[in-house]
């Protein structure tokens, strides 16, 4: 049986790390690449809105639900590997590939500890003292510029925020209705670039899956885009993108076979990009044993991931150390179980893998 090929990130020619170097650099603004929307050509100011979890394929399938987004110019670009929030948002803000900035996944091997990068902790609590965020990820966001950032107020001061948004001007919101108002105030204060983040689509997809709830949330996100657009002064472009798309997985969970687990020391990553860390000396045996999962996943070694530039053409020693020995990356709508990787509820939609539904994200723009 033939299986699809992974959608690899188009680093350097239309992927999430490529956006900020164009929008925030005078050189980038003077020579916009073809994958950037035409509406940006005449922009005097730019507002960038990241809608967490809004995949290109999901948007195309529901264009009637999101008429404002569907009327914007642009198309799709790729996310990063893995197509997960912590990695993708860090690539967006820093303009760097995962191999360069080093936040390579949702749950990351820090040497003796597997850290949840979004919570910046493990089962024993906060890890900011043990792993200072600015040491784990020291690359500045937005090319070192002090940019106004609109995100949930409760996210300010967290470990992950410090790791991917250090040095910004935080303008936290407590209700999404504040986003358009705060954007306008930042622009009126003379800011040439504003970054905003909204997470509702991702949360509903995880908790409710696709269906009426998802469509209702997408319609709400579309109205948010409309409100921001209406708040913009003339000559301002709104750019909308996302960190990843989604796949409906539900209860399609693969529990690793005892023969595999006998070779595994521990796991990291997440259900749709599961890193297996081998018992010492068992790396090749583990890779061979995982061949049983090729009907549902791409089974790849760390060396193959690096050689094929999944994490970018440059991989730092730190990023390499945080990888496992074998990655299970589903092309089927399944998730690989790790008993240590749990949450408050079962996730209906998931992401992290390299399917088109997860990897293709919108890059859309309009000019006021």
C-alpha cells in the first residue's frame, strides 16, 4: 500500500519563519517575495493577527462561514515541524526555524526531564528556575524590535511567553472584543507594526472537533477580523495567519506494543509527533521494531529528520539533543499514546504531524 508523502516546511520560500523578516525588516519590505499577499505592497503600517489552529484546508472547506477572511488576498504557506503551537509561534516571532531556536515540540526532552513547553513545567510543577526561558530560547523576537503584542493577559509573565516574546510591549486583553480597540490605540500612538494572537479556534477544535461548534467559532473569529479591519486607519494592512491546522482524531489512539516499549526509555513530543527515546544501544532495534506502524505513520530516525531538513537546514546542538531517536509522525487520523502526556480532557482534533490539513496555513491580507 502506498502512503502519502509528508508536507515538508518550505523554509525560505513560504513558511511561518519567513514572515517576520519580511514585515519587520526594511530590506524585506523593499523586496517582497511572491508568496506574500499583494495587499502589503502599499502598506504604511501592518497589523499581524495569528489565529491559533486555523488551517488553510479547514478555511477553504468553510469559506461560506468566514466571508471576511475568504475575501482577503493571499493563499497558503506551510507551518513548521512539528506543526504544534509552541514550536510554530516561536518560529513566527523569531523568524527562525525550529532547529535554530530550539523549541522543538510540545513536550521537550531537557535531559532527565521532559518539559511541557506551553506550561514550562512537568508533573512536579514550574521549571523556570531549573530551565530559565531566556537560556533555553535566547533568540529575540521581531528582529530585536520592541513590538506591541496583544495576547491574553493571563499569559503575560509565563515561561513560554518569556521564551518567545521577550522584550515586547505587552498589551494583554481579557476579552476578545478588546483586540480591535487596543490595535487602534497602538496605531494611534505611532506604532508601525502590531502583533495580535487569538486562540479560540484551536481550543474549540481540540475540545469539540469539527461541526456546529467549530463553525460557530470560525464565524466568531471572522467577525473579529472584521472588527480589526474596521478599526484600521487608511494605509494599514491586516495580515492573518495561523500556527497550524487540525485533524479529527477522536479516540483513534495507538497504544505502543510491548515489543516497542521494551526498547523505549521515555517519550517526548505529542500524539501526532511522538519522539521515542531508546534504551542505550537499542536505537537501531527500536527503529526496526517501529516499522509495524508504517501503515499509519511516517517512521523516521533522528538522522533522517535532520538530513531532510524537517527542522530547517541548520540544527543547533541543543535542538539535536532534545530530539528522540525515532519519531512516529501519523499520516492517518490517529494519535500515539504516552501515559505521561495527559490533559484535562480528551482531544478530539489534534495537530503536530506533516499532513496537508496540519501543515498548510493561511497567509491573507487586506489594506484599509
